C-alpha cells in the first residue's frame, strides 16, 4: 500500500520480485523551541478500533512517540488521504493482497489504531545517532502508519527526505503516494525511453496525475485517458486527452509502447491490441490472472504484461525531491481539512471526482473555515480547499 520506490515483478529475472530559530547539530535529542517540550507525552491523533466506513475514525489524545537512536520525531503539518489509507481503514484489500492483508494489518480489528501513511512536517527531535537530519529541518515522506497525528517517529534512513523548496506542506504530502508509484512503474519497470508513446488509463486519479508528469519528464508522448479534468491533464503534461465516456481508445488505429493501467483489476487482454510489438502493459493491481499473463507473455515474446509492488525508500524520496525542485513534478491539492475532520476527508476521497488530493492539515483546527469542494474547471496546481 506504501509507495515511493520498489522492486517490480519481472518474470524474466529468475523469480526476482520487482512486485529564524536555532538549529541543533545532528544527533541532538533536544527539541525545537515552542513545539516539543520536555514532559509532554501526549498528542492528538485520528484513531480507529475497528474496520469500516469513515465513521470509525475518531480524534483522541494518545501517547506521543519517542524517537529511537536512529529516528527523528516529526511534527506533522499535513498528511494526504490516499486510496491506500482508505483500504487500510476499511480492510478493502485488492487482488492477491486480500489473502494476507488482514493477517498483516489485523485479523478482526486494526493492529495499529493510528493510520495515515503520507506526511510533511518539521523535525523537532532527533535520536542520539542521527546524522542525516537536524532539528528544524522540513521533511516529507511516507510511513507504514501513524501520519494522522501531530507527531510521527521516522527512521532517518527510511522513505523521508527534506521537503522541496517552494511548495507548502500540503503539496509536499500529496506527492509521495502517486509519484513514487508512477516513477517505479514507468522508469524502473517499463523503462520508458524518450520518444516512446505512453498511455495512462485513469490519468486524473491520484497515481494518474503523477504518472502523466513522470512520463513527460522521461521524454514520452503522453496520452491521458479519463472522464474529467482534461485541462488539468494537459497542464500537467499530457499531449492529448481521451474521454473514455465518449471514446474507446482501443478502437483507435493507434499503438502505444506503454499502457499504465491505474484502474482496479487487470485489462491486459482488452488492451493488448493497442500495444506495439514490444509494448508493455502495467497494472497496479496484482491478481492471479495477471500473474499468469505476466509469466506467459514473458515466455512467448511480443507485448508483455507487467506488475509490481511499490515500496518506500530513502533513494526514492530523494528522487522525488529532485524532480519537484527541477520543476518536473508538482503536487495537486483539491481539499484541505483539519485533523478534527479526518472522517470528512475520507468521505471526500470516496466520493471521488476531485481535481487533486485530499489533505489533512494538523494546524487547521482553530479559526479556519471548513473545507469545501473546488469549483469545476479549476486547474491550479495548488488548488485551495480553504476560503
């Protein structure tokens, strides 16, 4: 569920699964003035004790984490609400992950009550052996759990990097989930080359918006497929947009080198006719049928089915930071909610059709209006959900 860098599944590789305050010196366990006080041991967090609808999320006071020797304590400013978070909240595990999802995350109830996987914030304390970050550093990244809280402890060598300059915390938090997956699948698995034709199915979703940008950065001609936000897709780099409610792209007399399918299920058989002889079909969802198609297509030659699992890494986050600072990648935020409205944020995600990410901001609970939907047609990269 966690995405920033990965080893994709490739059956040609012998079974390899490629599925204006002071700053403290690194290693200091002292805190940031005004944020992290000695003696304080609680924080506010969104918790759940059962699987279910957004109504299972409740904001409570819980124990604040203490960073280990090689960890940093991050004061969370923003956390993106992702489809991965939704699945973990509802125990809605897709494809073959349904077999082991509950075993990993809790058979009858969540093993860990505080959810949230994407974050952006500021380092307020460091473990005694930390050298990579210092108190006061602004960082962004991903964790297995715990980002729906005022503080989260993060391994210094985990999927975390300094926040890119020039963007706010909400925009930064909106980047790792989709961009990490897109970079893994398009750059590492498909090995997209300049001049190739890439088609993104579901181009206006959380992964799709980032995939359009990554494919363009890799030098591809990008075709976006969706049912809305055509202007936004083009602004992000798409060379053309196909409205799938009005046209079936498989009926076109056109071929693509890479088709990235971000929609649930696998559609290799339906899309293979739209691939070149050396084309690659990539699905985000590993199903038993897709695994068979991957093995068979690798043996027979011609268009291939491919899939993988994207995992967080330090290197992946550094790559994303570099892409943002180079202007090749940007976060798109549609709604911003305070932590007290985390349930509403999940409901907004479930309703869908938003021109960007839904983000929970931990500093928005006092004196700030409630979030409301962004007007249709707004294609700003930092769409404000607060007015």
